[in-house]
C-alpha cells in the first residue's frame, strides 16, 4: 500500500527512531510502526488482535485444519473468517480493510488536535462539595463595616495626584472617581493622570505625578515590579504612595516604597472564580484562563485559579494565556476562535482576571453562532458591562466585583495616616460572587458593588467630618 507525501510527512513527524516491525498486510515497516505507536488504546488492541488471529489462521492451515474459529471480540469479523482453506484470501482482504480504516483514523488525529477530555472518569466529589459550599458563602454580600474604627484628621489644602492604570479599564476609572470624591470630602485638590495601560505609559504618568510635587500619590493597578524607578523617586522625594490593586495582596510594599496597597486578596478572588466553575459544571469544568502577567494582581488570581482546577481530578485546565490587556481588541478574537475550534463540546468555561476581556469576546461569540450555554464567562472587577451581561444571561455567568468606592475611601484614609506619620491599617474586602440570582443586590441595580454598610459615613466620622 502506498501513501501520499503528506502521510509520510505525518509519519516522519511523530514516529520515534526506526524500529524493526514486520511488513504486514501490504503496509511497510514504517507504516506498521506508525500504527502501533499511534493507536494507543482501542485502535491498537483491535489491530493487534486482527494480526494475531491471522497468524493463528496460517498456523492452523499449515497443520491441515480447514476451519478456524475467531474470538468473539472480533464481532462481525469473526463471521467473515469462519471460512475454508480457500478463505485465506478473504481474511487477508478483510484484515487489510480494517487496518486501513484504523490507519485513516490515526491520520485524522494527526491532522487536527482534539480537545482533551475527562471521559467517564468519576467526579471528584470532594472538590465539588468544597466548591458548592464556598459558592454558597461567596454569593452572600457583606453587610457589616469591617474597616478602621479610628482615624487621624488632617487639614485641608492638601494635593493628591491619582494615576490611573488605563482610561479604558473601568476598574481604574471608577477608582479614580471614588478617590476624587473622598479626597474632596476632606477639601483636598485631586489631579488625574492616565497611565495608558502599558509599562511605558505608567512610567511616564508616575514621573509626571512626581513632578507636580503633591502631598501624596494614589495609583491604581500599576505594579512597582513593572516600573520600580518612579516609586523609588517618590520615596526619595518624601511623597507617600498609596496603591490600589497593585500587588495581588493588601499591605505595605516596603521594598518599593509603597505605604500601603489597598486590594482584595487576589488569591481569594481567583479561588472563588474557579470554585464557581467547578460547582456550576458539576465537577467537570473545562477551563481556559486569560490574564495579563504584567499585573501582580492578575498573576495572583491566575495562580489561584490554576490551583483549584488542577486539584479537581475530574476537571480540565485546557490553557492559561497571558496577553496585554491594553491590546485585547487585537488579540482576543483570535484566541477565542482558536479555543472554540480546539475545544469543541459544551460548556467551555473562560475565566478572565478582568471583565474587560469579555467586552471583545461577545462579538466573536455572536458571529460564530455560539449559544450562551456552550461558553460560560467568569470574570472579576464587576464592570457595568459585566453586570448587564449577567442580568441578561449573555454568556457571562458571574463576576467577583471590587467594592471600588469603599476601597478608594480606605486608600484616602491610608494617606491621612501617612501624612500623620502613623502606620497603615490592614484591611481587605471578602470576595463576593455576583450571579443572575443576586445581580440586583448590594448596589447591583446600579451595575456596581456597593456594600450596604455605610462605609462613607464611617470614614467621615473617623476623619472628624460631621
């Protein structure tokens, strides 16, 4: 049997070092090696059983037997080989046809990469139960104020520069608006500078902020790891820097000169997102993750999501991909199209460290005729668009929103402590999962997470503002 150049190229690409294999049923030694090497499970078993039966037939023929009874496992083939001495030719042709069919299947596998599957493996019940219990807790919004109980009043006439990670990212814009609101409550002046969503833009924006000689700088989602120099310069200039969403966990960043990083626990958020996928899928989540590794908070979420999915033996982590969030409109449609082609079957869970990635996915999903139940989007940050998608049942099933305004008030409170030479007070919000069942709770009717705990009045009280 001859093969096309494409087939031989496929064989050459996957066949290990040449091995001695018998030339069987018209196949060359190389083709036989390919078949034995490729057909790892049932294909190899059927082929080997076919060759074994043929060998036994020849031996029986040599001993003068005129009939041979094939094993029951060969199904209809056993009927074809219950023949007389003259049936040897028929057996040879049947065997060749079967092997050729199996070989065609291996070539099809070579031509396209099928999605991995958990098959009929039993559900990891422990992981599923843990996920369900966690989701039940995460879907209950916090009702009590857990921030600081005492504060340090400062005079007015202070100036603060807010540096946004990118004007295109709702989280950073919302944080800037809330910082401005809280600071103006104290009578402070606030300037806003856009970081542009790239390390170069962040460097330029931070340098501009320092050049204004403010009393303090508050920045959103700019990692000191990405642009360490301006943070060092601010420290040398005696300008306290308070960060929002900069390192993946709350607390001071002493090595970078950051007085305090106000943040949710990135690991806790990532865990909540992945556990929702496990619970919603009944313990069989098929997951791809998209994130931007230039953000420390994104890395923390990604690591936590991977940990949960990999710990679930009946779940699958298909891919985790880092792409610049400043270039989502250029990169995401191609990534999504590739996932839809490679990982057919439903549902496919797409987890993103930020809801913004889904803004560019929806048009691709719609254009390909994908139904909502076939792809389920799980995000974080709680953008207005994410709330609306969840409410409308348009692909996104949950988000973990940031209580951005409450966190911005806390960031301003940290500035008051820095200006009074007092230590920072550690605080971070508990993750909250927004679903279609609770989408209108806790500020959801305004498409944002607004805890009903009176945080603004609480901060005004400790700042000495009636």
